[in-house]
C-alpha cells in the first residue's frame, strides 16, 4: 500500500514567519511530487511540483525533495494570513499512475 | 488556464435515486479522475480514465460507475444513492505525468 504521510496540524505560525510543511512517502519508486493548497470549502489548487532532489523556489514558496530519505517539504516564507489553508502533498510513482495524496496539514497564520 | 467544470455545486438527492455528476475539461487532457473528500479521510480515488471509453477502478469504486464517451467529459454515476455517499465530489484532469487540475467540486447530500 503506497502511503503519503502528513502531520494533520494545525500548524500555527505568526505572520511574517517561515512555515514548514513536511511529507513522507513509502514508495521508493516515486518520481514526481506535488503540493496543493486547499482553502476551506474550495477545491485543491496546485502550487508547486518537484521532480529532482534539492530545492525548487517559486516566489515565497520553496519545495524541497530528498529521495534517499523519502521526504518532501514545502517552505512558505513571509507567511501571510491568506496562506491559512490545508496543504496537501501528492506523490506519483510513474507518469501514468494516479497521484497518491496525503490527508493534508492545516496551516494557520496568525496576524 | 485549464478549466474543469462540474455541473452542480450543490446537490440534494433522495436515497435510492440514480445520480449523475458531470465533469467537463477544456484543455484536451487525456486523464480524468473522480475523487470524494470527507473530513479526516482525505481525498479518495473512485475511478479514473486514461482515454475515451477507458476506465479504471480506484480505491473505493463500490456503488459507483463512470462513463467517458468523449475525451472532454467524464461522468460519475451513483447507481442507487445511499446516505453514506454524502460527500464532496471532486473531478480532476491532467496530461500524463503532470499535476492535476481540479473542478470546483459538487457537495452531494443524500437524504
């Protein structure tokens, strides 16, 4: 059973701080990794993807991947109250297998 | 931007009714997916399709069927709605190997 694990939270951070969201996965053959943001009552929205070991930056967001440790993380710099949402980690084994989603981490940014 | 349109935002149906949930995407994606999302259980894959007239069972296909007669349209059918099918239903589409784009969801209540 391929699993993706996330701490459910809530993770509370003050406005302006760095939020660090973590995800581990069980399938060593996983190749592609995605982060989705889901506001309450809304559908998930893709915010980052990463395929290679290391860091990938996009604005205030940085995705980090360590395949040896089977670990992927999302850093949000200068956190804003509008970042308060549930963040879903998703993992793909190969190009044509469905994503396996974690249950998400709820982030609360306190003004 | 890719658009995934789900026909209804909210739906109330009676136990035993046959229910159709429609999903249309406008970016020629070959892959389409149906998920349900429940508090504490995360996103669970019901069915998916990699091509017209093809379908694959996901993790929880019981009580559901699907139809994909055209590339852009993927329908989810609840053969005989039951109260335990009350949920948020999310349709998604993608190109192979890429992240998913989700529709806005249908919140189905079965009474």
